[in-house]
């Protein structure tokens, strides 16, 4: 059934409203489920209106693509672990970027034969190809770093910024040349350089900045989609691309403010790859060594505490310890202990990673607090339990000018009366920076798998502790 242009425009308007409501819903965990439903309903309306439009001449390839893609998507959704969600997000960003490149190339080849390559369209094609190619290769590198296929450490070398600047200038110059002269060789070289630029922009990004890069790539994918919308003359794709582009850019800016870092420094510079030349506080702290503790030691203080603050990190995600933490919270509350969860804006590997995991375990939203809300409460907490978090709790960010993370706001867990940190080993966090917290007098480390340790805490608490 073919619908009129006016009916399609109305459907697109409704879908756009639902997408906006979806984004609004995603601003808070309590409304996130509703936001997702709005987004899915909007996408269903958008796809239906597009397929019923007069632009579609044949459904053969469309049905085949939807069937194959649907099967792949369903399998991935069923199998992917929450710990692998950042990698999946990066992979999906790469698909958006590659789709933008292919649409632009296909449009160019079709229009070369049939005519209609206007200056405006050539500009749209150039934008789609450049942004899409950078998004694709950058997302592939981000996926490799997150998956562990590539090292999470920043890859830096002399003249790197100059190389990126030259690549960017030449790519833009070729885009202009392609737009003016419709040159095939300019198209080919421009596309290749844009792929290379995405690679060189992301390899110097270290692990601590990866959540920001994920949101930046999300923004890039939005702009690629918007450029594709202009190319195809699809108003809804333009709207959705702009929503994603702006929201991703705003989120990146907010996260950089939370890290006290310049977004330009994150995008164009490495992080965690330089050693400070000044004497480091870490050297002195390391001479003291760390204190190891047992599950029973932690329970001794936790069951008699007035307030316990739990700080989840990527180690919790890897071990899938959130469900054990939920049970620990319930047992402590039965004993009259106030339990709160503290979330750093860049904890994990993507924005909101810890919030999603805690919501998966049905931990109440009113127990979860962001950094600015919870930091004043650490001083009044009897116990702070850190579950696999490293960089976001490192006091070196405040006290050691030689540290690469100096100036980044942290969760001030060290102010609690007792601090227990669950870690597999003494290896540093994803940024490669040692944590000064572990050498404080009030801090003890419980070595082991986060899930096993948390389950041990639950068992000890059920047994009555002391």
C-alpha cells in the first residue's frame, strides 16, 4: 500500500516527536525503559512510512536485507554480555559510518550516469563520505581497544598532531575539489584519506578517555546519518541524525567537564602515555606496600556500620557481580545499615555503563548517586566498598601533579573511615596509572574475582559475621 507524501510527512513528524521523547526518557534511569519504548515505536513508524512511500520501487533487496540483518541483530542481542556492550556500541557506530559512505558512493555513481550532480548534492556527498569514513575506521579502532584485540594504551609518536592536521587539510581540500570538478580520483583519494584519518585520530586515545570517545563517535555517526538524509532527501533522517549528533556532542562535553579535561585534548591528544618527570607520590607510597584483607574483615565493619557506600567499576561488570551486590545491599539494610551506590560519569567503558548494570540487578534508582551528589557523604561513611573501580577513585588525580590523570575529579572514597577494594591483582586500571588509594592507612585490598568475593560477603553476612 502506497501512502501520500503528506501522510508520510505526518508519520515522520510523529516519529521525530517520539525520538525526542525517547531521548528525554534516557536522561534518568527511572524513565529509561519508557524512553527506549518511545524510541522503538518511533523507529517502527519511520520504517513503515518509508517502505510505504513512493520512493520504493522494489522490495526484494529490502526484504532480504531486513531478514538477514534482523537475524544477526537478534542473535547478537541474545548472546552479547553487558560487559561487551561498549564494544557492540562501537561496532554499531562503525556500521552507520560505513552505510553513509556506501550511500554517498552509490548516489554518485547513479547520478553520474543519469545526471543531476548539482553543487549542493556534491557537497552533501563529500560530507557524508568524510564523516562516515572517519566514523567507521575510528569506531573499528575503538572496538579493537575495548575488545582487547588492540592495546588500550595510547599509541603516540613524534609529529602525530601535524600528521593529523595535514590529513585533515588534504581531505577537506579534496572534498572541495571533488565537489567542484566531480573528479573520480579526488573521490577515491578523499575516501581513503578519511578512513586513515579516523584511524590516526583514535589510536592515541588511552583507556581512561574511552567513554568520551564512544560518545564522540556516537555524535559522528549522527552527523553521518544527517548527511545521508540530505543526500537521500529524507527529512526524518536529517532530524534523527541531528538529534544523535548534538546529544552525543553534549554528552562528550559533560563527561569532559566531569574529568576536568578539554574535549579538544581528548579528541586530538593521547592520554596516559606520558610519564611525569617530577618525583611521584606513587614511589613513596609503593614503599609502604598494601594491606590485604579477608571477607570476614570487611563484614566485621560493614554489619555494624551506619552507612556503607559501594563504588562499582569495570571489574564488577567483567565479573557480573551486580546481582551479588544487590543481595549484599538487602542484607545490610535488614541490619539497619544505610547503603548507597556511587557512580562516576566515566566509570566503565561507555557513558552510563554502571547505571545499566545496577538497573539490570533491580537495584533501586534512589540508591544510586552521581559523583557530585555522593562525594560529600564519603566523610560520614563507615565503609566504602570499591568493586573493581580504579581510575575513578585514584587520589593521585588531586595530589600528584606528575600523574597523567592529575586534575580529574574522582570519587573521594579515601575519606571514608574504612575502605575495602576488591581487585584481582595489583595491575593498574585501564589508563595504566597506579592508584594511590591502595596505599592509604585506611584502605585494605581483598584480592579475588569480584563476583566470588561479593558472594563471599553475602555468605559471611548471612552467617552472622562476628
